[in-house]
C-alpha cells in the first residue's frame, strides 16, 4: 500500500469510528435530556452522524475496516459522563472549539480520496460544516429553532438524508 492509501485508510477508519461514536453519544444525550429544544437538537446531531457513518460504510467495508464495538463504546461511556454534566452553553462552547478542526481534516482526506469516493468525502466535509454552523447559530441565538433548522435542511438536501428525518419522526 502506498503512503497515501495508508493515510486514506487511517483517515476513513478514524472518521467512520468517529461517526459511530457520535451517533451513540448524541443519541444517548438526547434520550437523557429533559429540555425539549435541546433534546430535538441532540437527536438532529445524532441523525446527521448516523447519516454520515451510513454513507462511509461501503468505503470502510471495501478497505477492510473493522471497528471494535467494545472499544468505541468505552469512548462513548467516557464522553457521556463528561458531557452529561455540562451546562448547555458550555456544551456549545466546547463544540465551537472541538468541531471546526474536523472540517480541515476531512478536506485533507478528500485530497487523498480515489475519484469514486469523492462525493462521499464531500458529504463528510459538508456534514461537519453543517454541525459547526449549527453550533454557531445556537451560540448566537440560543434556544431558538434556527440551529435545528440548519441540521434539518442539511438532511433534506443530502441524498438519503430524508430517510434520517423520517426515522426520527420529523417528516
Ligand atoms: Fe460527524
């Protein structure tokens, strides 16, 4: 394997596992949330993460990537206990610190992608941009539905994304 294809495989592994962790983590935070708009927003984040790992799955399978569920569930547990006790404004501030670097990381992965994977990696970049936009809107207009609408619009406009909206009962 060339250096580039090894780097690409490592990047897909990290992204695929990250999306699996993200869906479980935000879904569980949503299930535990007692505040209506936050519950809906956390479910929408989980929907976006779910959509993204479903899109990455065929690439991960082609590359022979096998994620270790026990390992990533431990990460979910650890991050759950960290995030669950956090106040919502702090959670959003943390998202604004932690999420934007992924856009550059996924852009770099796009440069390594074979032509047939380019569309999928573009969605990977776009989903992170949508999540960062969500966090910025929520930061500036906390408690409104504008941030939630940004994620719903992303799912509506993304191929197969409408299925996630149906799954979570939003259509
Ligand atoms: Fe993600």
